[in-house]
C-alpha cells in the first residue's frame, strides 16, 4: 500500500498535466476523437491491448448520436490537430471510446474500471477568477466544456494504467480499463457490446465531487440512483397561411405545446419517486405561418427501474395523444437511458477496507446518496446479470463551481487519491 501511495504521489504533476490537456480539448459525447486517440497512444505505449470503439460498441445500440455534420467536423478537427489519421478513421462515424486490457501472469478474477470521457454542451467562463481561464487550460472548443470532472476521471484512469504497468508482475487475473464515451445524457453505456463485460467479476466506477465536496473524503458506495429515459419527439403537421387559410394547416407547435403541458401534468407515482421535465421546444418559421414542424426534448426519471418504465410509457402516450389531438404525426426517439442500481455490499466493504488501509482519506463513508442518473448503471446491470458484482464510489473534492456550470473546477489533489485507491482495488488480494 505504501508503495502505491508513493508512486501515485510522485505522479501528481503528470496527473495534473493530463487533466488539463483533456480539459483544454473538451469533446462532447460521440465526438471524442482527440480524447480517445490520445488515451489510446498512452495505453499502447504502456503495453496494454487496446480495443477501439468499433471493437467494443454495438453500432445499432448507441443512443443520442449527433448529426453527421457534427461528427465530420469533430473528425476534421482531430486531423487538423495532428491526430494519427489511422486512429481517426477507425473512429469515423462516432465510434469513440476504448477498452484497454492487461492480463496478469497468474490466473485470477477479472476486474473492470470504468472512466467516462465526454464533456458537456457548455461554453466555459472567461472570467479572470476562473482558474482554467486564468492559467490557460480552458476549453479551446466553444460549446464544449469539461464541467463535470470527466477530464479528471480520464487522468485517474491513465494514472492507474501507469501504476499497473509497473506492477504487472504482481497482477493476478485480468484488468479492463473502460474509457467510455457519451455518459452525459446517459447515452454511451447502452452502446457497449454485451460480450465485453460478460466475464467481469468486479466492476468499479466513480465520480469526483458531486455528493462530497471536501478533498480527502470518500464514499465507498453510492445509493439513490434514479433510472431515467431521455426522449426526443418531432411533430410534423402542414404549413398554411395563418390569415388566408387557417383551416389549411396542421399546427405542430400546438401539438408540441400541448404535450409539454400534459407531460408536466402526469401524476406522480405512489411506488417511488418520479420526475418529468421538458427541456427544449423549437417550432415555427414565421408569425403568419402555421408551424409544420416542432421538436421537443424531454426526460423522465424514477426511483426504481419499474417506476421509470411506467413514467416512460405514460410520457409516450401523452406525446402520441397530443399529436392526434392536432392531427399531426409524431416521431418519438429514445436518446438516452439508465437504470437504477444497488451496489454490491461485498465490493463496498472491500473498497471501505482498502481505503482505510491506505490511510490517505480524512473521512470514509460507507455510502453516500447520488440522487441523479448515471449510465454506469447500465454496465452494472450487465455485469450483475452475468453473476458479477458492481460498486460506484465518490471521491470527494473541493469545487470552485457546481457541476454542469461554466465555472466548474476541482482540487486536483483528488486525482492522486483516486489513482492510489483504484490501483489498490485492482492489485489487493
């Protein structure tokens, strides 16, 4: 344990450098070309077997893909930056993310650590008191910002990989380091191939900050994940002159507006917490034209997977009925999803014990409440259904700004603590 702590501490500068590189080159879900290629190059040099996007993704199960133009622009940006054209081509079409594999010299369990790699759809603050801007590592990409700590998650993953490469002789069994795309919007995990994790005995994920905002604190497991479904609905009607032919059109805007109101009027469930929200509604071309198209984005959540499923069914019924009321068509697409999760007690106790032995955390909690959604739950469900176990931890860190805000930043010392912890989780008997 002392050796792992020492080696993690010695890599403090490298961890910070990695974190700041990825913060500067923030890329949103399914466009992480620079991010994925950089991770792949580092891991290949460390001796890992690297499986790129197409090798770990089921093409037809990926959710919430951006437009073809957006994907092309991200690809061209990576090429302009100087990323190896062969790597970029291998990711063409949004096949980003990777899984790195290291096999030990002896038989043993298979452990998977998952690190999410995508940024948020957000433009970063340019205020001088915002450290990334002041110190020159703010996002170069307008509309993309690491505002949730995933840049730190990547750095921890690379830190763990570096230490594992040095301790390869001590590794028993197999370790998978899964660098997953498109967690924001809970889109990416659904695309991971069912076979990738089928033999995993232990799956670990984590988040920096969130429920713990003091550096040095740790939650050994997490409760209160909300299952969720993200829905996009496009209403299609018919245009007409609003003055001369008010009876000639079919108003898609009114259909969408009706849906927005009725979604928020859905009764809450008696069998668990439920949520619903309409986040955007875009419609219309002009004041005197009956709108022929409207696009609405919404989400539902539930305390359990069953509650969320019921809310999803209700929401789809409202969307369909609203379209019928106004004689329009509606196309409903699921663009993101996550389930509920109960962390396995055995892994939580193991994490608690290892964290205590490391002695680097000022406070270790048996569990902390999450109260939101995470598509790690989809991966955990896959592993648990195959007989494996899963746990999700929270590594505390002071925050300069809240998650998903343009002033988000965190205490980078937490990277050292997380690197030591997750290396120990892999190597400890």
